[in-house]
């Protein structure tokens, strides 16, 4: 195939060349990520305000989380960032097999993260730690309490981790689509912007978790609150 043909494969009609298309796509992705930073920034801000208002309650509530599972998920997402980076590297080198392997690895680790999160949510459901009319948080004597500041902690916990998990699910769906495109040979050394831009999205989602893990899991990890899972 000639260099000219290479330079037009995958080129949308409203762009002059692949370089312009890539720059436009990258700019669009960064603009999207800025809106995501603002969105999650609001959640982090709300958490900071209420945590400063109810520090003891938030520590007691945090002690109900399983730090080990949170740590496992942190490692899983870090590895998924590595496989995504390898997929981008393979795309830059024009390695079809490397792209597919990297995308499959990223999907597997992303799915593993959601499986672990399912078991965490299941534990909260079984112990009545879902915010709402059935919420019960054990006090120092093991008696369930309604309407406590701890319920506010879990409302933020589910809002923040739930939105993060939602972004993960979207990412997994896109990964399946990208794997199909990779198998068809749509990505070449001249046209890999989609893989690179999705990599930015995936790394952002991973970074959000890197902040969520210490904020939600570690502040009460050593408080010794009765009823904390081991």
C-alpha cells in the first residue's frame, strides 16, 4: 500500500489528514476529561466538607470497609493501566497482536475490579449499610442506629464508588468495540488515535480510584471499631 493510501485509511471526510484528525480527537478527549475532573471534584469537595464536620463518624464508618479488598482493587487497576499503556505502545508500533493482547488484558483486569466491587456492595447490603430507611449502623454496644452521620458517609461512598464503577462499565463496553476493530485491522501505525485517546480515559478512571482508596478506606483502617470486617 502506498504512503498516500496509508495516510487516508480511517480518515474522516471533514479532516485534511490523519494528523489533524488525531490532534482534534486528543483535544476533544482532554476537554471531556476536564469536565470529568470538575464532576468528581464536586464529589471530593463534598466529602472533604462533611468529613471535617463529622471526623469521628466518618472514621467509624470507614472501619466497616474491607481494606484488603480495596487494596486488591488498587493493584488490579494499576496493572490494567500497564496493559492499556502496552496496547497504546503496540498501536504506535503497528502490532495488531500486541494491541489485541493489551486491550484484552485491560478488559480482564477491569472486569476483575467490578467483581471485587460486587462482593463489597453485597457485604454492605447484608449488613444494612445501604443509605435509606433500612440503614442500621452499630454503635459501641452493637445496637443499630438510624439516621446517623455514618449514613452520610455511606451515601458519599456509594455515590463516589458507584460513579467510578459506572465509568468502568462504560470503559469495558468500549474495550469490546475496540477489540473488534483491532481484529479487523482498523488500527495501523498511521491511525491509532482512538487507542491513545481511550488510554487517556482509562488512566483517568484509574487515577480517580487512586484518590478514592485512601480517602474512603484508610482513614478508619486502624480505629478498631467493632464490627469492622477482617
